[in-house]
């Protein structure tokens, strides 16, 4: 089985890796209705999120202050810089699909710190 097409199931939903290189990775994330990602940050990569379908809130924490961004399928996307705390919440009744583009020194699953 090709790893790029394997669905990786998590408590919040699932993701698929669509393209994977040393300095960039593209994923489809599906956050189930009523679920959320953990508050997290990355040291080796930045991420750009594009909402493809559904609705979700992106929480960005800067200097201890949380900013809530409402992502919609018509939005231009959102840049999450390296070392920025972030979390996605799907409080809608529909699954939310996000295209996540990671880029940086190294794009590996181990590059994560959870709050």
C-alpha cells in the first residue's frame, strides 16, 4: 500500500498525506463534527491551512492571548508561522476538510509540542 494514500485515524478524525518531500508536505485533514485538534506548535515548519468544506474555528495563541479565526471555504487560507500555538475546533454539525501545506527545514510528525 502506498503510504501517501493511507488514511491515518485519530480521535478527532483522520488525515491523508497527499505529497511528502523533505521540506514540504501536503495533507488533507478531516475534523469530525464536535471534535478538535490539540493546542500545538511546530519548531521546524510553518503551515498554511485552506478550508475546503465545512466550517471550523482556528485558535491562534500569541503572547498568551488567544485569537479566534473563523475559517470558511471561501477564505484565502491562513498562515501558521513556526513556533505559533494553534488549534482547530469543529463545533458545527458537519465534518470540516482542511488542506494543510507544511513547509520548512523538515516536515515530520515528530515536530510537535502539545500544550
